[in-house]
C-alpha cells in the first residue's frame, strides 16, 4: 500500500513540476524542423580520429546553447542535425569552422582583396610577397609603451598608424584547403571586431588549439567582454615560448581560414611575465564575438579537416503530419485495448487504464526532463514509435498477471488468497519478457546509428518503466482490490466476474 501511494505521489508531483516549469520533450529534427549538415573528411582517417571529431563537434554545438543537436557518423561521413534552430545560417557558419585552430604571428596587415584591375588579368598567385618595412608588425614599428603595473597599467602604441601593405590587395585570401600549419598565409578576419585590418599576412603556426584546455567568455566588472582560457600541461610551455618570442607583437588566432582575434601580447606590461597556464584576450569584443571566439578556442582543434557536402533546412510540416497520424493510430489502438480490458477483465480493466495513465504521465515528465540534458537523444518519430511499441509490452504484463490469477482461482483458491500468490508466479514471466526487450533495446542503441538509436532508447526507457510500475503499482493495487470483498463481489463489474470464478468463500 505504501509503494502504491509513493508511486502516485511521485507521478503526480513530477507531472505537476514539469507542467509548472513549462518543460516539454525535446523534439527531433523530423518533428521540430531545423538544420541538417553532412561533412566528409578531406582525406582517409582512422575511426578513432572520426570519433574524436564527432565528440568535438558535439561539444561545439552544445557550447552554442543549442539543445537537442545530434552529431553522428554514417559510413565515413559525419552528420550534424540541429532541431528547432531558427538562424540556420549563423549556426552553420559556426559549426562549419572545422579545421584546426592555429596561433600564428601577424606579419603585417592587408587590405581587402581588390582583384586584378586589368580586363582579363588573373589574380596574383603564390608565393605571397614579404611585408613592406613600413607595414611590418614588428615590435619596433608597433612601439608599445607601458605605464603603471598590474591590473591598473595602461599602454600606448603606434599600431593605429601602421597602414596595411597595399601590395597585398591584389592577392586573394588563402583558401581553407591550403591553410597549412607550416605555410605563410593571407587570411581575412571573421568580423570587424576581430582585428584592426581587413586581412592579415600570417607566418607559420608554432602552436595549435590542442594547447587550449578550456576557454570561456565572461564579463569584467566594468562590463567588458573578455575570453579567459586555460592551457594544457603540454601547451603551457609552448605558449610561454610563443608569447615571449612575440612579446608586444600580434599573435592571431585563426580557424578554418578566418581570423577570430588578433591580440597584442601583454601590451600593458613593460616586461614579459609568465602566464602560469592561464590567459585572457581582451579588447573591444561584443558578447557574440567573445562567445564565438571562446567556442572556437575550446572546440576548434579537430584531428581532421572536413568538407561540407550538403546542408539543408528541414521543415517540420511533414514530420508533424506523420506525428499526428502516428499518435492517432496509437491512441485508437490504446482505446481498443482499454475497452477490451474492461469488457474482459471488468474491474481489473480499470487497473490497466490507471496503470497506463500513470505510466504515460511519468514518461512525459522523464522525457521532458531528459530534454534539458545531453543524456537522451531528441524525441523524434522513431522515439514515438518506441513508446507506442512499449504499450503492447506493458499490456502484456497485465494480461500475464491476470491470467495467472485465473489459474489460481480456478484451482480452488479465493481471489483474496490468489492475488499475492498469482503475482509471484507472473512476476518471473513478466521480468523475463521485459529483460529480453530491454536487452534488445540496449544492443540496438549501441549498434545502430541515426534515428534508430532514438527508437531503442525510448523503447528501453518504456520497458524499464513497465518493470517499475508492475512491481510498485500494479501488484499493490490488485492486492488492495482483491482483498476487498465488496469489489470482488460487485456483480458483473466485480473482480470475480472478470476472472470467471465463483464468489463463495474458500472452504475451511
């Protein structure tokens, strides 16, 4: 009796809390619509590199605050699906930055690409020219002068008066596919706040994004946005060496052929000091720029370069229609099952109805809560199918128990003495059947790919719910009803009538 009250209280409380918080299941791409992108590695890679790429892309998408996204592999391709996204172009631009993150010394600024002026002329090609002495971003030309010390120090420089090298205007930006670590490259800034110039000529990269352990965008006490980062144990000495070599010069942070930031190294200090494994990128950064830079720094180091094959915005209209059709069929089947249970088992049919109602309410609360975590896949049509299939498994558990009750009462026992004994016999069968179903769901979840994982997950979750509800709700409820003589003998709707047994008391 106690477990019955606890189950009802937990279910009602969970559902009430979910509704009060306005939580709902996190819908998949087919139901909510959104963005679907397919990437292909630029060259043959190992499965471990592919798995690492999936993990990094997953972190990158989650770092954008987007819920319900899924990143997986299909053959040798990587598929990214982000349901419910409204600004697909911005998201695509962010998750599409799939190359390695590089830290490169800035050699000089460059104007935007102007193209050839003569008709029919071809763009200037490699090798890229060296910087003009007046445009070179050397320590001497920048001329940083620091005043004060510590957090109150300030500085001045001649950086604002250094003009970009006009000769680079005729050279196109280096293509992302040619953005090699050991090459000198000409790259554009990702937006106006990323640097002083439209483009920069950058030297070879002595450091990659593997040196970054964590990066986070945050506001200072003055309300300015900065990016704080922590280096790995291996990356700390590498960064120290790079920063000391280019002290009071610019080191650009670039990803996939675009420059996200071009900061001066310790401009407010008169002498180089150790970063101690931590650092901060400041400047005139907006909130969006700071967060984008932090994501690029933390999740930008992929072991393989990816090429975007296709990208499409998926409409939820078709999925919504399929959902309505599926739910309609499921509800129709459920109503028929309930009518059959009530007609055939009489009062025990009410147990089926109440059990399914509580199971559905608790499942809604659990699935809605899981939608705010990264544990469960999004609730797609496959997930809906898994839940509908589980209804049959749940109803089977009731039928096994009720038919075992029939066997007990037909052997001469009363309903009162049969409910507990019958459950122990039925429980082994129910547990065995549910274990097989749960095992199949687990194997399918780890072996399958794509939406089949959603089917397996929600089928397994529903099966676990059936085991829980059978033992802690169905068993005590039937025992309570079976020990009530008035309900047992209640005419055509009584339990005895449903089990087709006589209502006389058992002979002494």
